[in-house]
C-alpha cells in the first residue's frame, strides 16, 4: 500500500435556524412539568418534514429544554430550525436555541426539521424524562447497554450477550432489536434469537428500560451472518469479498470523504472497507492521524447523515463517518489496517513480543469510543523478513507468530486479515516468510498484485504495473498476478483465502516513443500528487488506453506511456479470479475512481 500526503483542513457547521419562532424551554427536571409531541408535517417519498412541539404543563416557567429520540437505521435529520440538532448513531438530540430557551406555564413552542428515509421517532425523552409527562421528575433514562457479542451462530440461530446498562432507579429489562425492529424484551443480559434464515446477514442492538418504562438509547450494533445458505465465503460474507481501501489522509488534498462512498454508489457494491492506516511503533498499534481519525468536524454537506458535527459530540472524524455509513449499510464491515509502506518498520519490534503487540492492537481497535465501528484488524507488513522502505530481519516465523497472536486475542468473532506481497519470483518475498503457516489464523490475504513495474526504473523498459499473466519481454519473471497466487497455493494457502488486488491508478513514464510495452524512457511522467503515478479518473480522459498487454490496459499519448486497469480489464480479471476459486478482490483505493464509481461497479459485477 502507499501512503499519501496530509494537509490541515478546517470546517464549518450547519443547521441554520429559521428566525421568528416563539421562545421555548425545558427544565433540568422536565417531563412531569412538560410534554413533547411529534407531527409528520409532509412527505415526498424519499424524505419528509417533521415537527416537535414542547408544552409547559407546569406552574412555573421553564428555562431550557432538550428533546431526544431514536430513528431506525436509514432515517436521519438533514436540516433543522429553531433547535440545535445532533446525533450519535441512530440517537438524535435537539436543544433549544439561545432565543427560545424560556417557556411560560401553559405555553408551547415548536421546532422543525427535514428528514431522509421513511422511519418515525421512538423512545422520546424530554430533559431525560418521558415525553408524555407521566414520569416522575428527575428520573433519568437508562444508559446504553454494551455492544452485543454473538456466539453459537448456526444456520437458524445466534446467542447474544451484552454488558448491563445503568439507571438511577434501576434497569427493568432490555429490548433486543434485529435490523432496527424489536424482537424480544428480556430481563437477562443475553438472548438467543431463533428462526433465522441460513446464509443471511443480520444486525443486532440492545436498549434498556427502567422501572418507569423509559427506554434508553441503543448500544452499538453487532453484525451476524448465519451459516449455511450455500457457503459463507471468506469472513462469513456469504459470497465473494469485495473490499476497498479508504485512506485517512484522503479527506485533505483529495477531498474524498466517507460520504463519497454513498454518492458514488460504491458503498452498496462492496462488502468490506480497510481503513488505512494505523501506526505501528514501539511494538504497539497506535493512532495514525488523530485529527482525521476522530477529531475533524464535518459539515452537513460532507457528512453521511447530512448533519453537521458539533464541538461537544463524543466522536467526530472519519470514525464517526464510518459509523454513520454502517448505520446506512448494516451489512458493510470495516477493518482497521495497520502499517503500510511508511509504518511497516515498526513490525520488527512487534515481532519480538507478538502477544503484547496483539493486546495493544485489541485495546485500540476495541476502544469504547469507536469499538462498534470496526469488525476486525488488517496487518499491512511490507515486508516480513524482507525489504520494503526498510529491511526486516525478524525471521521466517515472525509473520506467522504475529498473526497467531492476533487471532488468539481477537477471537473468532472478529476478522483478522493481512495485505501481502505479490513477489512470485523464485527466492522472492513470498518465500521469505511462513505465509502458509499463518493462513489458519487469517480470514484472507490481500495479495498486492500491482506495482510490479514503474518509473522507479526511470529509463524503463515500459511495462504494465499490474500484469495478470506473463508475456514475451516481461522485465522480471514471476512478477505477475498468476505467478504470485500460484506460489501461495503451492505453499498450501487455500485459494478461498486469497484476494486479487486492483490498483485504481496508473504508473507511467515520459520520453517514450514506442507504443508497445518494452520502450525506453527518460523518467517518470508527471502526476497530480506524485511523479509516475496518476488516478484512473484522470487517465481515462487525459491519456485513453491504446492497447492491452497481460490483461492490463496501456496508453501512449505524446511522450507519456501509462498502464492502468479499466472497467473492461477489471471485468476480465474478476472472471479469472472466479475461475481460480479465489475468495474475492480488493483495490487501492476509492479516491482514484470516477465520481460515479465505475471501477467499483466493474469489480462488483465481475464477482457477482
């Protein structure tokens, strides 16, 4: 994998009020003295208008108010007026504006919003009490229970367990929700759901009820894929893995946000996302870019939910955007990838104490602030017992030992994967580490079948950077996708645990006069972010393909020569992957695609 440039970026907030509404209020002890009611004011199919009305039913003035409610997954507030509206997952909170924070006895006031989706609010609370005014003052709603863990998954059932919620007056029971709908109410902190369909994805959350029958917010969601149904596929996906890398730094100069996965249509066509990268330093997993990861505030137009981040919300940044994405696409799984080209030097220390390294990674990935965001961990070690940016001398067993420790710590309910070399040459990088010995501990390998050739050899010869097969004149034997995957399989790695890699970019030279591969050059071609490399979305029009070689397109325009994959060549590679029984495909990375996601579409449809 490659590491991009970062630059600081600011933001602005949204949810502008409409002037002129009457002042409102909610006390710190409201519900017995006030009520809140909801009205759906309009509906236009893909969205709707909503209005909340707060009424002071007490005998003294109220000085402030807060209304909270839950929306089902897929329903959200896109704009609001006369209240500051924020969200955490599917839980929404509206607070009075500075000009409408007082409400006289008997008076009422409304605030409105526009929404996306078709759901209706539930679990309404006014200043922590029931919105119907029947709950005793000061009785707060329960906290969110812990994110459920799933065990005993079969074709038709799953057992869920969760950490207890807390409440000032005591928790009475728990509502178990499957795909946003309540399926059971239980007093214990566990439940077995039965009557499910084989080979099917489900999402579960739990919310607590107190002795006053107030319902608290739902905890984090756990995704479950039942067994059977024609095979679960790698990682329990029920089919081929379709994985894309999202880079933390892409939100800067590239201006590529998680929301672009929605607007491009890509989120609906993939099964997994690798979030790149976490750091590896001092023998531990560490944050890569804290501002991008969990601090940057996104404006409403940049946000998946359409709601601007606020300064005081518990989680911002890419992590919160991924949480919003998963709420919208509950079957989508996200892994946190650690290492990469720049940070792989840290794996040498990790290999000295694999158990301690695995514990540090678990503690970071499962941090309560974002544990619900990630479904597992990916290790991008470039390269075990071989040279990348730096040279590693940890020994052939180091990679196996690290992956075994990660599986032992993360267990079977989380995904454990690795990005691996595609050097299939005799005595090359595949031969340097025990990939076969590590295979039982991983769900799959992302075999990086690209960057075989490029303008680091400034004078050429020109060659496709991601050849599927060999061809006459190839500069290095064994530097092909087919050779690499054959090498893994010969060592005993199952084909179903191997993913073919696609680059959403091209590599190129300048000073080239020859159209066919094998020409000489004078150096790397100019690129937007780096010499010798350019996104597909640029090359498709700036230097259209003029031929194909070894299953990869190439283009000769002026003095430049580029190689890259197109929808057509991706389709051919996916057909080859299917014929080989591979577990699926992955790509580096989303921002190189067109605004309409045409490469993702080609990869997804080619594996269907």
